C-alpha cells in the first residue's frame, strides 16, 4: 500500500498541478501577499498619475453623516469612484447633485478593501457654462414648483419710500452710481449693508443681509436708531454666469422670496438673468435703473403739485365767477326792496294812526266814567278822617317809664341766667384746683377706663392745657403734685390766643 502511494506521488510530481506549492526550476517569481500586491498597485497608480483633473457627470452623489461626500464620475464608456473629505466638501461653491457635469481635481489612488481605484477630490467645479446653465434650469424648475416664482406673490413697491436698504459691495462703481442717481431724483435716507457679491461664502452673506434688514423692528424708534427700510435693492454689476452665481444659490433665492420688505433685483446687465430676478418683486435691468425705479423725480413731483395747485385755483376762481354771475342774474329778476316793504310800511302807518285815535277815545270815556265819583269827594271829609286817625295814634303811644320798666325786668332775668350758666360751666371748678380730662377730639373723659382707652389725653387747668400719655395702669392720685406725671410723657400745650376784640365769656 505504501509503495503504491509513493509511485503515485512520484508520477504526479512531473505534472503542473500539485497539492503543495513548490518552486520550479527556472521560476523566479516571488510570492506576494494580497496586502503587498495591493500596496504596490496603490503606489504605482499614485506615482504614475499624481494630481489629475477628471471631467465627468456626477452619479450616485451622497453626503454621509460625517460630512464626507461619495459619488461616481462617469462618461458614456466608463465610471470612476470619487470621494471628497468633509473639509473640502464644505467649500463647494455649488450644490452638487446627480447629472451635473463637473471637473474634479485630485489624486488617483486605490482602495484595497474593495480592489477598486478611485479619485480623492480636493476641489470640484462645474464643467463650463453649459453645466452651469443645466444646474440653473434644475434649481429654477424645483423652486418654481414650490411657488417661489409665482407672479401673484409680487407686491407693489412703495411710491415714495422714506428709507431704502441696499445689499451690495461697498466698493466699486455700483453703489456710487446708485447713490448719485437717488440724490439726483429724490434724496432719501439710504442704508447700505456691505457684503461680498461673488466667491466663497458670498451667498450666505447676501442672504444674511436680506434677513438682517427684515429683522429690524418696524415699530416707532428713538432718535438715532436704525430705521427699517421701506424698500430693498439687491444689486451687483455685470459679469459672467459664474460671477453672478451667488444670486442663483437656493439660500439667496429663498431669502428674497421670504422678505417682508419689497425687493428690487438689480443683478448684472440687462441681458443677465438670475433666479433672484424671478423671486424679487421687481427686476431692474441695471443697478442704476433700480435707483430710478425706487423713487420718482422730485422736480417732476414739485411741477405736478404746482400744476395741480394752479388747476385748483382756476377751478375755484371759475366757481366763484359762475356763482357771481348767477347771483347777479337772480338779483335782476328779484323785485326792489322798496317795492317789497312799501305795503308793509303803509299798513304800519295806518295801524299807528288808528292806535292814537283809540287811545284818545279810551281816555275820553275814562274821564266821563270817573267824573261822578270825583264830584262826591270833599277835602273836609278827608281831613276829618285824618284827624280821627291821629287821635287814635296818640292814645297808643308808649311812655319812657313803661319802656324802662320792661327793660329792667329783662335785665334782671338775664343776670340770673348768666350767674346760673357760670356756676354750671365745666371749667368753673378749675380755679379751685381741679382738672378736666379730654381726649384728642376734645371730649371730656369721666372715667379711668375711658382715659386708659384714649391713651393720649389733655389736662385742662385754670391757666392752660397740658398734653399727657396714659401708660399701663398707672394712676395719678397724688394731690397738688403735677410732677408725678413723667416729664417725658407730658407736653405742655400753648395757651390759646384770644382775640383782643372779644372778651372771655366766663371771666
């Protein structure tokens, strides 16, 4: 059995297939591992091609959560994988998407894990204006489908804005031409938000400027504060489609469409068109034309106002003239004043004459009616009546003795009542050493409980008043010792002043 196996192995040793790899005579090929051959291929590819530029169409573009971008570049015959690391991907000047023709710059290398070759892209740009126009049309179609370019969204511009905001570069001829044209037509308050208008980061800064103007408070503001513009102008001078591309970026277009302030888009020359033009409320062919659209001509307004004023004066004068003519015409048709008043004056004269005659007749009748009673009156009868009345009056006259006796009796009664009033007056006992206690309302207190309840009292003596404070159950019982009351608690009141013209009633 062993001999047969040896013979079999000996027979197979001369053939090309063998169970165990063996070094053949004249074979100089070195055995390499997979990693070694992959490393050699990687080095060879990188040394051979180095830094290259590849033109192709983006396919399968995706941005990972890490920020890295993975995609393929293809033409009609081949495809190469590509990768763009996070740092370079953040500097892309456009929004990459499938179907765009681009020129990618980077290093060709291999990916041993998948036995694939790929390009690590450092930068990427659109492949000519044709690619830019294709991207332009794609973005336009997408935003138009969202309604951002709907003409119904456009608002009318204010006829005479008080404040205009301008988003543009602070240097160059654009801002100077616009300010000069505004000054010539109608000087208004202008706020310039300086920003770059092309290159990396320009789209974000333009959008931020538009949002910044809209964020200004529209309520009444204090003197010296920034005023919210009534109108915005987004402006830039002419250039290629690449130079104007920042105004085609979706971020800028959405900011223009979302603005609460009406916007005039003045990008490039008349033949240049950007997506901002579609989203704005009005498109101007040039920045200078935008300044002309923003405000009217002041001289024209003054002329128009003057012309309207002259027309108003002419209309008023014409109305007055026509009114005067109508009055004069009506006055000629009206009768004279003397003709209107003459009958009434004649009637008044007639009534006056009749009144005088009626008074004379009335007086005559009264004389006749009173003649009879007057004849019966006699002066002797009147004198007799007067004498009788005088005698009756003399009988009623009072003698001085009677009047004096009545006065004496009244004086005695008054003196008796006066003495009684003096004896009953509450301050009468004060002259004998007594004191009368009152509260703040000047009410007399008749018990110790009432005094403790009042706390603040006044002690009335014959020669004045003393204020005192009741503390606890302390009682003032010592006779003829005012010092028993604590000096700190007693305040002597000022003696009331009496008028020099009025005597004391009880003195």
